[in-house]
């Protein structure tokens, strides 16, 4: 911990644990203590840690070539693209490869500006799209935005889930609407079922690009390959990353062909995007998603976990919400003590804002493991509730 505390930039809230190993749904710390990981690196380890398909793909690739710039063809990239074509969002035709979720959003912003020749963007209240300057411009929380103003101009925010309010934010300079099918950092907010269809209709009627940020909600987490499939719509652009590489960094911005083709050579590129190692990992991850029944398990285990928490006898929970294994437990008080209590009891959970306990377990989780997660988190809620009552 010495160098992380003294030499590394102090920009993360550190849990008092050093993780040294992971396998499947579990991780172990430097003392040998075992945890069920329902954080998964904020959604990255969707397949679990060190999934055999991904590890084998990486091992084979390390013996061949690690880096190959996009100015050359590469066999690992070709295979990865062939797999991505199988899961591409309906309505999209081409993809740009990068490294992170924020990069996929930056790509989408540039595509929208180039294609529409308009600067205006409408994003959503409580939305989160990343912390690079462009992505940050579309991120709602003032605590992230204000220290770095001015950001991109001509960005407006509309209330999430209220299509009628969106129309009021659109003007002649608006070229695109950015929206998460399920808001992750904003509180695991699931919109009314007709909302995304209404947004799609507004974009069609006004000639706007509809960009879906599925960096957290995509790749099987919600019980479908893409979360927007629950709502019966098609995006013009979709941003994906986090889990896409099975633990390795890779990002993919999918777009309609006419939108992607608006970029000329040299106008948007990168050094590591589409590198062979990340592409090999992505290929292994897609094989696991398509062949191992993980998407179906996400739907099944998500319903099990939500049902168990919905049965919990406490007035401290406002709501249990989410789709698949993207679950939020909205509490009536701030939840950092719950996170630390659960950590002490052997389960890693996340925050989503100040009052929502976020569960992003691997899609490989079993019913027995899901039951243990419920028992530990519910016990942690009761423990914190008793402490709060005693201190009142």
C-alpha cells in the first residue's frame, strides 16, 4: 500500500484491502480472505475473474504479437471484428475500436459533430458518460464538472425518463441526444418502458442522432446482449466498453455506416485501439457470452436477487430496482457504512450516488452465491440500521 498511498495520485476512495487474486465470482486479498465480488471493477469482470476462455485467448496471443497499429491489418483484430459483427446492435453497421468507455463517448461526440455539422447535444440529468473533457461535458454531476469548466459548449440536460421535457431542450443547433438505457452511476435508474421509444421518435422527427451509452449496461448484464433490446428500439450510435474485453481494456463505438463514414482518414485514430491482445480477449469474452448461457443466467439470477431483497422486512429500503444483474438498492440514508460492513463480511458491493447500494455481480454467479450475497448485504443493512438507531 505504501507506493499507492504516497506516489499514486490520490483520486480513488480506497477500501482497506489489497486484492491479489481472482477466479470466477471470487477474489482474495493479501491475507488470504475470500470475497464474492459484486463490484467487478465497476462492471468490468462481467464474466467473472480470469475466465478460462479469456485467459486462454490472451495466453495464445502473447506468444504471437502484442501490438499492431491500425495502419496494418492483423489476424486477431480480424477475428475480433467478426465476433463483434455477430452481436452488433441492430441498426448499426460499423465499429471504431478504442480502449475505454470514455473514449467510446469521445468518438461518438466527434461523429455527431462531423455528421450533423451541429454542436448542440442534449444529455440527461443524473447521466454519466466519463471524465475526459468531452465525456465530462455530458456528465450531469456538478462535483465532476465544476472544477474543469469551461467544458464543451452547447450541451443541455433534460430530465431522464420524461420525453416531453426532452423536446423543450432541443433547438436548431441540436445534433444529438445521448442517453443511458439504464443509468448506472446515477442510481441504477430504469426508465418508463415507453421512454426510449419516445426518445427514438423525437430523434427521428427532428433529424437527430440517438446515441446510447451502454458502457455499463451492455454485453449481457441486463439479461439481453444490449439493455436497449428490452425497450424495442435501435440506436444510431452505441458505446460499449467495460466488460467487452473480459477484463482487458477495450472499447467499441458502433454506428450506422453513413455516420461512421463521415470521418475521413486521420480525423480520428489512436495508438492502442484494436491491439491484438485486447482483441483476443474480446474474442474469448464474446464466445463465452454467446455459448455459455451467461445472458440467460443474468436474467434468472437478477430476478432471484431482486426478489430476495424485495422480501426484506425493513423500512430503510426505498426501492429495489434494475434489470438482470444490474441492481440498485435505494436506501433512506447514506450507504458507505453498508459497503464497509459487507466488505468485512466477505462481499464486495458498490455505491451509486450516496444512497444506492449497487450490485454488479459476474454473470457466472450461482443461486447459492446469490443467496450468500443477500444474507451478507441484508445483515450489513440491519447492522448499520441498529447503529444508526442507537446513535439517534
